[in-house]
C-alpha cells in the first residue's frame, strides 16, 4: 500500500504511516484497510502472532445505523482473526 492510498483513508492515516515505516520488515505478515474507520496489521511474533486493529469509532452523535454498521464491521474483523493470534483493538 502506498502512502497516497493510506491518506485517501483519512481516518486511518496514522496507522498507514506506521505501516509504511515497518512494511519492509520480516515482522509484518500482512495488513488490510477494511474501511475508512478500520485497518488491521498482522505481526509475526513468538510464541503467538499479533493482530492489531486500529479503529476510529463513530460517536453517539452519528446515525444509529452508521454506528451499528461500524460495530458489525469490527466484529467481522475480530471473527476473521486467527484464533491463536494475540488480538489488540
């Protein structure tokens, strides 16, 4: 992922900048921008791999359906995370 792609996902810009700085390391197993509010990175570690989910949650001022959509996406990301990984949200 290029830094330009990262910044097009404005809410995930910080996570993308971190990805750009460590993406060449053998530690990074993969990363996935899920939406403008969610991005994941999977890191190789011992004894367990680590999956980090960066989330920019909508506030209670948002429409109920938008908030529910966000939490449905977050749950989907959590469900797709390998069960042996350490999960950090």
